[in-house]
C-alpha cells in the first residue's frame, strides 16, 4: 500500500488551506480504532475530514460521510469535547520536510489558536495528538511511555515535542547539479537506493515516479548512466522541487498507485482528496476482504471437518444397527433348533425358515444354544435402540452440514475483491456466523442495513429481463421475503448449495425458453457445481417457496417446481462483472 509522503501531504495542505480554512468543526466521529472524521462547514460547503493513523494507511483528506451509528470511542469524545464548534483557523507543517501537520482551532478566524490537533503521518509510528494553547498534550491516539521510547515519550500532561529531526540532507532547489550528482553517487549502488540514502523527505513511490519520468529503472546501477541520463534525472528532480516550492500539484493515477505531480502518463482526477479517498478505500477494503475471507474459511473448514467426521461416525453406527434384524433371526433359529445343541459345540448349522437353506451360526462353547440366543436378542434390542437414537442425530448433523456448505458456496463465489459490495457480502457472512454461534468476535456490531441498501448481483436475460442473484444467505432470504413479487420466478440448483436467483417479471409477462435457460445457467454458475457440465436447476413462483419455522438463514423448502438443466460453462466471465443495483420497491 502506497504511504502518504511529504509531497502528497503538502498537496493536501495546499488544498485544505485554499478551500477549508476557515471552517467550523461541527462534530467529531471515530469510525474505527485508527480513523477519525471531522465534520467541517464553511460558508460555501460542508464536508468530512478523514484523519487516520493506520500503520499502512495513515492519511489526511476529505472523505465520505461516516455511517450512522453510536460512537463509543473515548478518544473521539475527548477531542469533540475540546474543539467542537470551534473554527479551523490554520493548517501548517510542524517543521520543514516533516510529515506532521498542525491543525489549529480557535473561537473565530484571526483569534489565537486554543487547540492544536497534530496529525503525524509516519507509517507504523503515525499518531494524532491534541494539545492546548500551551502545547501541553491533552490526549493522543497512542500513548508512548518512557519505557517504550526514551527519545520521544507521548503522555497526557507532557509538552508536545517535535519528532526527531531527519539526519539525511534535505533536498534543496538551490543545490547545483554538480553537488547533487556528487552526493548521489557517493556510495554507488542502484539508482533508487542512492537517492533514498542521500536525501531525506523522499518516499519509495516518489523515487520510482522520478526515475520513471526520467526514463530510468529503479534497479539500474549508477555506472550505467550517461551524462545525458544524469542531466535528465536532475531536470526531473528540479521539476519536483519547483512544484513543491510553488505549490503546484496535479493529482492523478499513476502506474501501481497515485501521484500529485504532473508526470507523463498520469491519468488526472478532480482533486487530491478524491484521489486519496478512492485509493485508500479500495486498498483498505481489499485488505479487510482478504483478512475476513481467510478468517471465515479457516473457521468453516474446522467446523465442517468435525461435522463430516461426526456424520461418518453416525452413519457407521446406523450401518451396524441395520444388522439388528439379522441378530434376531439367528436367535430365533437357535431357539427353534435348541434341541440339536450338544455341549462343546462352537457352531450349529440349521435350515433358514424362509429360504430353507442351511445357515451356520457361531456359538460360544461355554454357552448353550438358548443362552447364545438370549445374547443375540440383547444385541438386537441394543442395536435397535441405537438406531432410534442415532437417526435423528444424523439428520441434525446433515442439516447443519447443508447449511454450512451453503455458506461455503457463497464464500467461494467471491474469490477476490472487486467492488465494495463484495466486502459487504463477506461482512454479512461473518455477522451471520457470529449470530449462529460459529464465530466469536468481541468487536461484533450487528448490521442495520435494510433491503433497499442491498447490492445483489444484477444481470439481464437475452430478452432484457432483469435477474437478481444473492451474494449470501442474508440476501437470499431478502430475495424471497422482501424483493420477490407474485409475477417473478425463483431459481435454485436442485439439492446443491448455491445462490437464490430471481427472474423479475411484470404482470402478464412470460419468460421465453432462452431466458429460462439463461437464468438456469446463472443459478448453476453461482452454485457449488460451477465446474460441472450440466446441473439440475429448479424454478417455481416465489409463493411456493417457504422458510420453515426455526430454519437457518438461506434455508427454504419449495413445491410445484419445474426442473431444467443449467450449463454453468455457458456463463461468460464478463457477465459476472456487472455492477449491483438497488432493489425496486
């Protein structure tokens, strides 16, 4: 993940100073353990300033409005208590070339600041610190004790101290090319390492963009450069420093990330805030998606393995119980032919009652035929009782397996992160597993999103009819309980875990054969049988689909169904990449 470097921070400060100073702080909300949102209002606009001290995504930019919900974080309440309804009167770096910004708050523009909100964007050492007019620390996102850092402890009541000064030489627009080239080539290695080691204030992404603009490779050795190459690189270096001095920035998408400099090949965007908001939202969503997916997969695998082993054990016991009648038949034969028993016999051969074929029955030499028969009767009763006890237990385990395999199928349908709806679907699955008791997470907060906010997968049949596909059990239930009308058709793979699929139809509309085949293909594709050539799919009207009382999420029964064969391989990859839609009322 690309970090916010000094150049990007200066571009953000320049934009905020131009458009958002002065601005009144109307509220402070903490979104999570590493992100604050300050509600700002100017005479012309209202916006939310995102401040994050995330180890990989520390940043400062205007962002989306926070979701509605109760803020239970102490840190945000402390800040809100001090700066709420005060004016943001100034934004300034705390020192030259430092990635630390001082947001100053006062009663009104022109008044001396009463509070300083220091935002330190320094990777894993990032922090947000609130200090009063005397520069005394009131609260901090990370308290740092003397034992943790002798260089710079951060404790409530201590004076705010600037971060340690950089030891490397700082870039300067006045430095000559001869001095610059001599400094860079002092310890010959690759170009990227030489620049990073020679000067402070540089980031890896910035150096890569400088070298790319000079048409040089980061791993290129110094002795391979001609003087023309050095001249070109120094020209790019000067362009960068000139942009910093004049505060002229051009935010845009670059290869592998973003930039705020006007390099060749950059795709420009409206402003630096939109650029950073989109980039870090995507990167953090991707990071959270991978973490949640691995967490859920591991938990599902552990539970499914145990359930399958339990089902196998129950099936073995039922197989043994199936031999109960055989024990009773042998006991009957022994009782009928007990007069043929002789002391010391280990086996009796008698004629079967039904087949009249000879049957050999083993006998304990220490027991009589009647005693052996009584033992077989007892075994018959024991196995019969076991069958009556195990059968419902096996049915319960099989129902639980069917449910979790449905969850597993929903999880497998989104192998990678592509859009925010993918992450939301994964969060729904996690919440569901917590509610069902399969996962325990202390930070769990129930989702309060409604059906109108759902991002179902959307498709259109060859004749243009809309199709909705559920991403998880929550959406599957909503398709039947909230979205479906009496005119629609509901599709699902027959006795195979998969998504619920809804073909939307209006009054008097009828689906053609090719539309039915298309939707059947989708139902087969979004199921556990995706790799099969042909998959049985059932469809019926939603009024014939029922959710039994006490059923788990996503589990339904249906009747008056029609079976149709779906071919998942006919679903083209581009058909699965469409944007979600909002459900119609």
